[in-house]
C-alpha cells in the first residue's frame, strides 16, 4: 500500500484529524491528538485529567465521532459464542467468517456435534421463509421440502434442517430488531455508583427471564458485533464515585483477557439461560476503547495507583496563549461536522491496535537505557515499575512513531510516557516525595547525547547527578532553584523532557507548600 493510501495509519492520520477538528471549531494540537491516538492504540484504557472545562471530554467525543461511522444499521447474529435457539435445543456458534458458520450443540467440544453451514444456504432458507410468510411455528421439515425445489446446495447439507431453521430465524429476527446505532457512548458516572450493576447491568430479581441492560453493556455488544470498527466508551467524571467499586471487573478484563461475568441464570431444565438474550459471560471486545475523564476537587475521589498504572494518563492544561486564541479567534464548535469524517481510517485503526508494533527503528537501545535510568531511580524510593509498564511504554513509542511526522524524535514520545505512565503513580507526603521529585526533575532536565547503538552517553553521570539531587543537600541541583539575578536555574523550556519536567516542578511546588501532593492535584 502506498504511504499516503487512505486508511493507513501514517502522519496523514493525525494531520487529517487535526484539520477536521480545526474546521469544526476545536483547537486540539496535533501532538495532543497524536498522544491520545497512540495511547488508545497501545492500551485500550485512557484517562484524561486536568482543569475542568479544558476540553477532555470534547477531545474524546471529537476523536470518536471523527473516526467512526455516523450510524451503523446492521449486525451479524452469528458471532462466535452466540446462542441460536431452535425448537428443542440451543446451538452455539463456535466460529464464523464471511462464507460459513460452524455450529455446536454443546459447549464441550468432546460432546459436541459440529455442523458447518454456508451462509448462502442459510440465506436461501431466509428467502423462502420470508417469501412464503412462514412463522417459527412452521416445521423444519416443511421448510426443507420447500427449499429443496430451488436450492443450489446438496440434499445432505439441507438435511441439517433444525440447524438451518434456527439460523434462518436468527437472521430474520436480527434484521427485524435492528436499530441504527453509533459507535460511541458518553456515560456520566454518578456519585451513587457503588457496584458494577451501573456498568454491566443485572438480572431482574423479580423476573428471572429479564436482564436489565445498560448503555455500557449495549455498547460492548455492539462492538462485539462490529469487530472491524472501533467503539469508544467515554466515562465522564469517572471519579465521582470510587472507581474500584464499579469498574474492577472491567479493569480485570482489560488486563487478563478473561470474560466478564454477567449472571448465572439457568432455565427449568438446569441449562444456562440467556435472559433478554444476554449470555452469562461476555468477552470484552478488543475494538472497544475506554476513555475516562477526571476532575479533581472536593466532590471527587482520588484514583488509586493501581488504577492509574493500568492506563495512559493525559493531563490537560490551558496556557495563556491558548486562552487568548480562544477568546479572540474561536468559532462555535460543531461536533456534527466531524461525524464520519475519518471513517476511512477506522479499520486500519483496529487492525493496528490488534497487532502491536515493535518497530521503533534504531531506538531500541535508547529505550532500554532510558527505562533503566528511571527504573533505578524510582527503585530507590520503592516506586519502580513492572513489566507491564515497560511493555506499554515500548508499544506507545512504536505507535507514536508510526503516526508521527518525518521529523519524529524519540525523546518526544518518551517524554510523553514519563508524564503519562511513570509520574501519575507518585503521591504522598513531602518527606516521601520531595527527594524523588528533585531527582526525577534533574533526570528530565539534563541534556543527553543520544546514540542509537550505545544508548545515551554519560548515563552513569546522569544517574549519579540524580542520586545527589535526591539527598537534597546540593542547592545547585534543586529544580526550583533560582540564580542570583532571580531567574530560574532550570527553565522548563530548556529541559530535555519538557512536559515531564514542567509537571515535576508543579508537583514539587505543591509538596513544599502543602506538605502533600499527587499527580492529579498538581
């Protein structure tokens, strides 16, 4: 495919999104869009935090509406795991593609009779049923005899009449119940969310045949039915309630890949039931991206480090220049102008996220050196990261490079990851944090001489300098130090990792003023 081919995730992906956002009245920078997209590609859980009204929810909405179709009006009833009811038994869809569907009559492979039927044959049965106005009361034998007069398939295949009747009516019922739907949902988290019922729904205690669904569960089901399209769940004000109380199951499913447990309903014969068509378990689809927005004030709860560790955390700030531009040049924002504008990239986005890129060119040794520098420093205060964090940082850098401009630099991507993956977990008292904040500040400020084959020159001296800063005994290594003329000794604009250094200085200011700080509060 040519480099500029539609749909391929290259620099044109971010540039197109940026241009369309500007035309719709949204002034997100290309780098913010790139960081958000790379975060969503590398990990399907992204947290947007920062000042209230700074554009967190709007970025998530704008990106979701830009990337996905305006409306989807059809879905496939034969997704793997779907249960297809017949007159006396439920068939399970074990596998399906565009040509055929494989049915089992048991969830246990050793006990199952496996039948593979062409989709075109199922369509013949659908056409016959609809053209003759038949209902589900018609016998499978009757339909088979009618289809046999015009079928393009063998008598042997048509002999699977109970399978074919069940499949045909499943397709008919799916078409009748279709409603056009969008590929994203903005769900406001409530202060009363104390269990996962607000996310995944629950079995009606008074009617065992009814499952009370939620917009979140509906979106999960839609994403499962449309695996080639990305779907976005935007949880607004995610920390109005304790996240662990309502979101623990989702966090576990994101990490483990295990299915979500919904209910344990059984029918009168002791078989697993599907009240309201909802199975007992459902897999969290890989094409579902979860975005949480977070505001920090006296009405909200802090995120625990274990939640932050499972996400990319992007902070939103508003500069004086941006506020001036908003007040003088801003046009009314119109989200509807973005609907489906980037849909040509949708399938490429899903395909890219399903195949994590490890191509960071000649920067592998550079990444290893930097990670070990930060790991060694964080370990000294028991704040080191694990394998998952290292893997996700590597994936982010690969995706960031994939969708970046030709002048891409490793340090831009790594700077974003220090700020998004390493700093969010830091919180605590001055006695605990001041030493490590000073040391990290020096590590993020000091210039390097990158070498693709040998990592970073003078990495040992960098580590030693940071360790000295941690002792708090050398004023020349204080990130908040000032020169005799009153100017800052360490200017954020001159830092090697400017995003991370600027955040560290804010955290350091706060911990010295209040005796306590956290990533979200600084």
